[in-house]
């Protein structure tokens, strides 16, 4: 009996020792990264992760104190690097892009939802998919999407107008904007009409349940550990059941969409200008070794949804938030839009017309500077590296924090923290801005493939709203930021809305 107790005690001591070594002794005293300056860890569980995601001011102080290469601690206290040095960023994102992969944590669920489409493909697989997909995103194809953006913008405008006409002036715009951009990406991405602005839909519901469930500790824990212990997803609890049901709906609907398009392509009838039709038509012309598989094509559907839906609606939300806070900027933008499109019932801009509006362009750039929906990107080094004279071993997690780079006073001046669209017209400031210190769409080989789609869609939806409505903050309604997984207004963007009378 005593022996059994000793054995169990010994076993427990070994486990405690191993955990202590992994999350305390190694990260603090042994890792080669300990020689790199940085803040002390704030928690054995979160490390400095929460601060990095939510406290830009503290991070800016770290940059002043420790420089552009900062050691910090990730979840479970694991040592990692924050990189703000633009030369090193260029190496990671461009010159040696395939030496840095996405870290495995949090990846299993994302891959279960979106598969190894473009966002989650690595190495040669990514190279092949990207080469094949680039032609679908050329200028001329995006021009063809403009009528769809305008059509959805009119539906959005009518629904908000109906509310205002009913005397409901305080409106939750998050829900409208999210539905509008979902409808847009469904139509331009794979010619699928979610119609979510006006009805419910099983794919929209599955997608919503997977991406917008509340951030409980259990959900985050399962999400994190499922990358290392996949069987966690097999435990029969509600969170896992919902997850599996959601993935099953996405799989079934995406498969059907690809099959239908394949059939149309075989009989030579696939004339659609949506991205999936373009991809299938491009795929037909490629040699076998460059072709996308059926599964890869199916994965792109969810990839477009995940990458292109909320990112765009959140950007419009923040723009409206700032414009409601600063009415003179809202007036300036409205003047520009009214001047370009005097008759609001015939708002029908072309791609070139909408992109020629100077102040609108400044508003989108400034919104994406202060509130890039993707706050940070992470990579894992697959080789030993030397950064700024420091040895960085293989398997180091590296974070590039866009929101901090976008607020550095040495680039953006003393008003870096303020929303000021006109800064983009100041040549002395703009000369400091490069592809590797202003990164709302990333840069280099893995930069956002949909950035022109997003910018044009943003401009058309925002112009439609500003042309038709006046937005003001609701007294006493406090809007905060929810940082994870994307930086969005919390609890939602609620604004007081009235009609522009003439
Ligand atoms: C304002 C809207 C958008 C923002 C701010 C944005 C931002 C980004 C960022 C930062 C990345 C790089 C992520 C990383 O590697 O960690 C990215 C990648 C990507 N985005 Fe976007 N995006 C937006 C809209 C869109 C749209 C509309 C689409 C599709 C039509 C799209 C498709 C993609 C894809 C496929 C990738 C992966 C590219 C690759 O790895 O080669 N995005 N986006």
C-alpha cells in the first residue's frame, strides 16, 4: 500500500516538476531569448499576451525602454519576440517568407473551419495556390464587383431608412454592417446569396456560431489545446457539438457549391465573375502539377468568408465611430461625396470614380492605421536566425504588432494616437510611411490578396451611408474595444442616426 502511495506521489512530483520547468524555469532562466531585453512576465498562464493584445500604451513604453526587438511571454509563459524593426519585418514577410510559418496554437480549429486554403497553406502549397489565385484578383475583375457593392449598399440604406422612419433613431449598426459585408462576400466570392440582410440562412448561422461565440475561458482553452491534443474536440460537451455541427454545415454547403460550378464548367457554362468561378476557370487551364485539388477549391470558400467578411465590416464600423465622434470630419466627407454624386437616388459610382475621392481615401487609411481589424500577426521560425545581433533559435514565436507600429511617434509624429485623416495629405509625414511599417493588409508574399476588394467595398458602403444619414454618438452609451480575435467595437456600434434631408 505504502509503495503504491509512494509511486503515485513520485508520479505527481514528476508532473509538477515538469510543468514548473516548462512554464517557469525554462522561460525565465534557460531560453536563449532571455538575453534579449523585454518586460517581465505578468502571469504564468497569460504571460504578457493580454497586454500586447489590449494595451497599446504600455507596449509603446516597452518600445521606448527595450527597443525594436522585445522578448516577452506568450500563453503558458512561453518566451517569444515582438518585432518592430522594419528591416527584420521585411525579411520575415518577404525575403525569407517561407522560413516563418504560422504557429500551431489556435490553428487546429481554424483549419477545421477553413481547411488549408490560402490563409493556412504553407511553403510550396501556398506558393502554388497564391500563383493560381492572383489573376482572379486583378483590377478588371474587381471593377466587375462594383455593381454588387452598390446593390447591397442600397439594401443596407433602405433597411436603416425604414428604422429611422419608424422613429427608431438609436441603431445597432454592427449587425447591419456585418450582414451587408457577408452578403457581399457571398456574392462576389462564390455567387452565393446569403441574403442575410433580409432573411436567415444555414451557412450564415453556422459561420456565425463558429466565429462569433462569446469568448469564455473554456472556449479559449479548448481552442488553444485542440492544436496539441485533437481528441479534446471529441469530448461530448455543447461547445464541441456546436463546433462540429457548424463545420459539417460549412463542409456540405461548400462541397455542393464547388460541385455545381464544376458541372457548369464541364458543360462550358461557367461564366460567373465571382472569385470561385474565376478560380475554377483558371484551374482548367493549368498543368496538372499546378492545379488546385477539389478540396483546396472548397477551402477557398470558407477562406474568403473568414478573411473577407468581418475585417471589412469592422473597418466600416470604426470609420463610422470616428466620424460620429468628429462631426466636422463627417461633414467634410459628406461634402466630398455630395459633390461627386449630387443625386443620391442615382448613386452609381464606377471603380475609378469612388477611388478618386481624396478625403474618403484618407478616412479609410486613417481608420486602418488606428484600428486595423487584425492587430498582430504571428510566425514561428523554422530555422535558427540572428536578429539585431541576438541568436533566435528555431521554433521561436515572433509577433509583428500592427497596432503598435501604427502608433509609433517616430513615424506618425506627436499626434500618433489621434484620428486625423488629413495627416495622409502631409508629404513630410507620408515620406516616413513604408510597406513594412504600415501593415493593415500585411505586406510581402502573404499580403492580403483581397485588399482592393475590401477597399472598394468599404468606400462604396461608407459613401452610401454618409450620403444618406447623419451619425452621432448615443449619450451614455459607451463603446469599448473587443480585441480578440479581431479589434471590433464592444458591445456593438450603437449610434444615433438621422436622415440627410437634401
Ligand atoms: C478591411 C478588410 C481586410 C483587412 C484589414 C485584411 C487584412 C489581412 C491581413 C492582415 C492578412 C494577413 C494575415 C496574416 O498573415 O496573419 C490578410 C490575408 C488574407 N486576406 Fe485579407 N483583409 C481584408 C479583407 C479581405 C477580403 C475582402 C478578402 C477576400 C476577398 C481577403 C482575403 C485574404 C486572404 C485569402 C488572405 C491570405 C493571403 C495569403 O496568405 O497569401 N481579405 N488579410
